């Protein structure tokens, strides 16, 4: 599913959106500009941020009910979505970085889609979308 946001007179980038059980939502950018918007404007500090390691791909945000912690299963599903929206889509098991959105920053003068992250954890997953959407 694609989602578009309107800000004033300008349409913001379109994003992939996936609903997960328990009130969790995953957003994925399509372009470098989408990734910047998603990671730096849309994401709340406690949201989880995902990106496949070492290759181009979408920035992915996992957002859920306020004050709740995502289960390991939900985190792995979001990581699999991040792998799916990357150059590793047709690969086997791939490494995906995850951190809280508060630890994602943009270096000064960095090109669109480039970010720095801190406090990452790594998930090893197979690329895929939630089973209800595959």
C-alpha cells in the first residue's frame, strides 16, 4: 500500500505502508528524498529505524502504540520488510541494522538518503513482506 502526505500546498513523498498485528505500522521510503522525509521528519524518537547493511535500500520505520515495546517477532518482520525493499531482495539471509529513530542523524551537507546511526542492533532475516501481503 502506498501513502502520501500533504503539507501545505506540497505533496510529500509516497511511502510503502504495512499494517502489522498489535497496532504496529511499517513505513518504507522509495527514493532518497523519501528516506530523508521518513527518517528525519515523520519518525518519532521512540520509533524503530531499519536499513539493510552494506547495500542500497529503503529506510524503514516501525511505529506502534505509545509506550509499548515491539516483540522480537514484530522487529524481525520489520527487518524483513527493510531487506525486501533493498538490493538484497533476492538474497538469502541478510543483515539489517535497527536502532531507535532518535539515534538517526544526517551529517552536515550529506546527500539525500545518507544518515548516521548509533546504538544499532543487527537482525539476520530473509527478505519478505508480511504473509498477508505476499
